[in-house]
């Protein structure tokens, strides 16, 4: 874990076994919910989020705990209910080196993340006309091609991360969000693209 990740509470995953354990849509949804909200929830509450039975969700929670992605939290009541919380505020999925097993596990996990994110974008586009005008006007899906050095891209990534971080922290610390606040999905991808010319 880097110093920046430690400060932000993000966990860096490099182990292919952990990547494979996370590579399930329900597990990703559980970890995402716990990371972004800081919530403490039961398997039954998780089941409502991911559309599975409480017993199936309990299994997924135990598997996530086995790899340190969630943990049992202190009971909210009489001690009989088992509640879970995240161990971080976010994940960074990295394949160190060129080990084929790690590269393959990372590709499979990233594919699930990308498919989930693209489905969210498709759903928004499909129902955008029903959104209030202020949200239609401010929502954006954009793509840009720029010429950068590796150092310039690092600087851009750091700046964008710094712009987003206060809102991530606010979300986890506030009991009540500001009036009119909605969960907003921000996807940012930056990578070399040699498939296009010019």
C-alpha cells in the first residue's frame, strides 16, 4: 500500500487469489456499497442490495472476509445479529509485473467492473429524458484524446483524484447528505491508446 492509499483508506490488491475471490458481481456490489457508505449491515440487508438470498449473501461476506476485504463489526443490538463492515474506503487493482496468472485474474476482475460501469451508463442514457432538467444538463458522458507524457498523465491523475477525494470523504462522514444530493457515478479511465492515428 502506498502512503497516498494509506491516507485515503484504499487497499491495493495485487494477489491473483484475492482478485479471483472478488470477481463476482454480488461481491463487487457488496464491497462497493460498504466502501462508499461506511455502513455496517447484516447479510439480510446485503441480500436486498444484491438480489440474492441472505444465506448466499452470508457466504459471499464470509469469502470477502477471508481475504480481508470486509470484517465483522460490533453488533448493533443484542449481540445475536452478525454485522459486517468494509476494511477500506476503496480498492486499487494492480497486476505487478507480467506474471500470467496475475494478469489473467486482473483482466477477469476488471472486465466485471467495466461491464457493470457500462451498464450503469446505458441505464442512465435510456432513462435520461425522465431526469429533472438540472440533472440532464449537468450529467456528462465524454471521451477525449490528448497527447501526454507519462509524467503529465501522472499529474493529471493526481489532480483529478484530489478533486474527487473531498466528496468521497464527505459521503463517509456525514450522517445526512446536503439537500438535493444524489449518488453520482464518476468513471475515469486514462491509458495509452495506439489504436487510433493522429
